């Protein structure tokens, strides 16, 4: 009850009266207790500071007494009804006893046995369980053994891969089983959720035919209604033990890796010892070596798999049917070339057995030259480079060759789609053909051509003259080369200038940054098919690795493509196209093909952009309508390059002779890979392997 004085202070009934009224109003007054109305009337209302405001209103007390009397009448009626009830003539039927494992009714019994690994130590466990339960069921008069279901090498944290367990549950659903025997809760399931769900499922899937599970170690029978709490505790313990085992295994791996005791397993070509050593198996090693050599020799994975299947070469597990993925997996394992990587993948969920690549999530290790290799590191690296190539290497690993003399000295013959290319390797190959003095003189000229250094002649009268960049005059009748991040594209005029030849070779000089295209024959290992047999022109070729080398060397921004005007030089019966990479037209846009009229410069807007990564500016032109542009520094020069520089370039190109154009390169070792067998050596060894396989 609450009251309020004239000043606005709210009063409350004394604590004792308030509690008494609240309890009695809800539950009524006990028979042994009577309400002292005099005490109630004497109670006073007080405010929050303890000051008396007024006495209790007697009308409220009357209402309370009325409700109390009504409740008492109802209570009395209930008592009288129960007292007058007589015992009926009905027959009382007692409930059946609680189910126990010792019930005498006949039962079809299924037995479930499981071990988590296929180790030799656990082979006897399955056999012992089988013999024990066969005898136990046979010795029980009312039991008949239906079947023993056993899963070997299967984890109990999930039912996903336990085929025998799932078949047992299906048999129970079809009423073929009345009882399931299992050694312990942990053998049945190490996942608490699975355990409780499956027990309920077996009990209720056929209400008239419930199937119970008896866990012998814990002495739990699941049809006993009193077993639920006991089973929950043991299921939780089994789940906890599984999680704890996972943590122990992680810690054990950490300790072994940190102490150099790397875990090793058998794999095709190797067997491991107890000491952690990998020993080559000669017969299996033939298969491994054949795969690597065939792959770098020009065969693809499907062709290699077909050969191995025809020869019935067994895998580690005895399979003789191969596919491309199996072949690639053989070449992806570092142990085949003598290295060892420990903990490449990790399990992120021990229940679902989900795994992922170990990206420094846990301790790992990589040790080179851990054991004797089946193939050399260079052969393995060559295979990885073939895999990374943007075109099929039908002729095997391409050769690197460099011209050693003449006016094309230092030019390297390249295969643009070959993954074993990088800028440093091309520069190293080029520099090897020059003497120290020659190289210094060449670099001196390059610095003059680029404007980084002044020459003596530059100070003369002609040095003030400038000539426009040739790219300004580019049109459809002139040959053009476009270098993109993934492809090199040729204009139709390029084919026309080289008389629509079918095969061409690309030469590249990484110091003077010049590309030359010349005609070649199909027996050239680095030849490119420029025209199909049906006469269709090849307008672009895949060049991911080569383009990357150029972009990095010249510090080009990745979002741009670069177009260059070609100069045709004809000497006798020979022709070449020369493209200088320091006079670019910059193609702005995600894809060059979205701007089919880009060559019509007079009809297109243009601008000047910062196109190098070392400028610190990554912004594109503000005018979104720009599809072609030029280097920003050209805007400062207004016209073009120094007349002297152009003369020097032209003199170098004009000096090229027919002998220079016909000059072939000398094959050199690829610095990216190192020494690998020659094409003929690979062919010879493959033939020998096939004869013995």
C-alpha cells in the first residue's frame, strides 16, 4: 500500500506489513496463523525518510479480508471432495519393470567395434573385440548375434567416414537389431552431441521397437530411463578426452619440429625408417623420375597419366589407374627433390576434420637436402616453371640463347609464354657476352639517349633541335606492338611488313630496352606461330612472365598497357621489326579491346600521364574519356627527343646487316633454373625408363 502527503512525499507501508500482505494476498493464510486486524489497523504509513504520514485505511483491510474468506471457502471444498472420495472397483495395472540388460526376452544383437588407427598395435584390438563379443553373445541364452560391425582407422569424433557404423544404424532402423553392444562410450562416439542424438534416435525411431545400446565399461543401458545423466557425463568426458588428445598432438608436433624430429610417412618412391630417414625404392623411383622428365620434355599431365595407366604402374596404395591430378601431386611434393617441409597443413576442427594450408598459424619447418633426392632440384624447379607458364610447352623447357657478335650482340631469344623468365636472368645473360669496357660504353650511350648524361656532341649546334616522337605518327599502315600485363599484341601491319610469314622469333635486349621480331623456322625451340595453317593471323600471344620482366625493369604501372611503333629494316632477303620501348603510347583503360579505335589518334582525346611506379603518383588521368596518352615528361619537352639522340639510335639500327639478321644465338644455361639435361638427354632417358617399366 502506498500513500502520499500534501507536500508530494510518497509514503510506504512499514516493511513488516508490506511483506505480510503480499504473501497472504497470493497464497492465503495458513490454518495455523490468524490475521491480527488490530495490528493491521495500528500500522502507519511513513515516507522514505521515516516520517509518519497517516494511518492505514480500514477499507483496504476489509477488501483483503473478503478475498481471504473466499479463498478459504474454496480450500475447504477441495478438502471435503477428497475426504468423500471412495475406492473404486477398477483394476490397478502395475507398470513393467525398468528395462535392464538382463531382460529375458529374445534379442537380435549387433556389436560395434572401432579403433582410430590402422597401426599394427591396434589390429589385435579389433580381433580381440570380435572374439570376445562372439563368445559373450553365444553364452547368453536369449541373445542371437546378428552381425559385428567394425571400423578400422576411423575417428570417433564424427560419423561421416564410419561406413560400418552408419550401416548398423540403418539395420536398427529396419528392426533387424534389438540390442547393440559396445565396449565403451568413447568407442561409440567421441562427440557428445552425436552420442546423445544417436541414442535418442535408436530409442525413438520405432517407438514400438526401441533399440538400446549397452556400454559395457560404464555399465550403461540406454533404455533404462535413469541412465540419461550418467550417459551425459561419460559422453562429455569422451568428448573432452578427444579435444584434449587433439591439443596433446598439436603440442607433440610443436616439440618434435622444434627439436628436428620431423614426422615422415611413406610415399611413392620412398619408405621411412623408425629413425625418420627416407629410403629410395628403386622401382617406384622410376615412375617418379619418368613423370618429372616427361613433363619438362613436353608431355602434359593427361598424357603422362595415360602412359602410366597403360604400363600399369602402381601407386603407393597399389592403384594402376592414373589421372592428371595424381601426376601433378607427385611433382608438387618437395620430398621428391630431397627437401622436407613439416606441417604444410593443419586441422582447424578436430570434430569435422577440416584442414587448411598452414600459413604460419602453427609451428612449421623446411629443411633443404634432408634426404637423397629422386630428381635434382633443377629438374624439379624446371617442372614448376613449366606449370607456371602461360602457354603449353609442347617442345619442353625452352632454351635461352643469346647473340654473341654483330650489331645484334646481347639480344636474347625468348619464349614469351615460358614461366622461367625474369628480368634479372635476362640481364645476366645479356651482360655475359660483353667485355667490361664494352658494357661501360654501352651503358654510357644509354644514359645519353635517356637524357641522364650529356655527351660531347650534344653541346654542339644541333643539340638544340628536337624531333617528334615516332609514336605521334602511328597509324594503321605502320607496324605496332602493344605490351600488356599478360599478352603481347601485334597490329596487322606487322604481319604485312614481314610478308605474312608463319613463324617468328622474338629477341629482347634488356639494356637498350629494344624488342626485335624476325622470321624463323618451326624447328627453332623459341619459334612462335604467327599464322595458322588456314591463313588466320595470330594477333596476340600469351606473355605473362616476359611482360612482368619488362614492367619491373622499366617500372611501368600495372594498370596501363604500352604501345610502340615499329621500324622495318630489310637487308637482302631478310627483314626485321625493331621496337624501342622508351617511346610509348600509353593505353589507359582496363582492357585494350574496349577501345577498338585507339589507333585513330586524330579522332581521340589524349593527355600526358605519370606512368612509372617510382614517381610516387598512382593516380590516373582526371579526364575519364582519355583512351591513349603519353609520358608526362614529353609534355615538358613539347616536341620530342634530342636530334642527336635520334641520330644515334638511327645509326645503330641502320648499321644492322643481313648477316646480323641471320645470326643465331648460342644456347646458355638459364640462371633461374640452373643445369638440366638437354632435350636429347631427356628423350634418351625417357626411352630407357619405358623399356624397364
